[in-house]
C-alpha cells in the first residue's frame, strides 16, 4: 500500500521513498470551487498525454500527465487529480505540483504497488 499526504495549509505533498519521507511544493485552488476538500482519496496510476507546453497539466519541461483522484466520502465535486501545476499558478481543486521536472514523482507514483491512498488535511 502506498500512502501520500497533502497538507493544504503547508502547500506540501508528502510521500515515502526508500530513503525516507520526501515532499513536493504543491497548490490546490483558488480557481473553480477552491481547494481540494479534506478527506481520504484513492489515486489512479498516472497517465501521460500530449499537451501544449503552457498547458495547466505540464511541468517546466513540457511533460504532461494526470493521476485521477477518487474521493472516499460524499461530495458534489468531481474531476480531481494530481498533476504538474503549469500555466497560471493554482488549480480548480486538483493538486498542482510545483516542479520544473515532475518525471521523478510521476515514475514513483507509476511504480507504486497496490492501492495508492491520499489523505488531504
């Protein structure tokens, strides 16, 4: 089982690697209905796609990907994911990773064994 924690107030996404716990600066909101609601989510493996270099899903190197999130609680919102925070800073409720090169995290997420759990606090 893989576990990720996103702390909204600290704007950091924490994850465990063989060398210990690491973190990435990340944003959620302020666009749309605001930040990702607090709670538990299941994370799908990430998928890549072709996008323009200034896409909201592309990192500084033009690498575009998205990992869909499934809330484990009742909400009227949908379409959440984890992706690089490209283009205009901020998201419509997703977790936008603030990275020039997001491929190492994408690779880590894609190699995860078993369910990928996310807790947003």
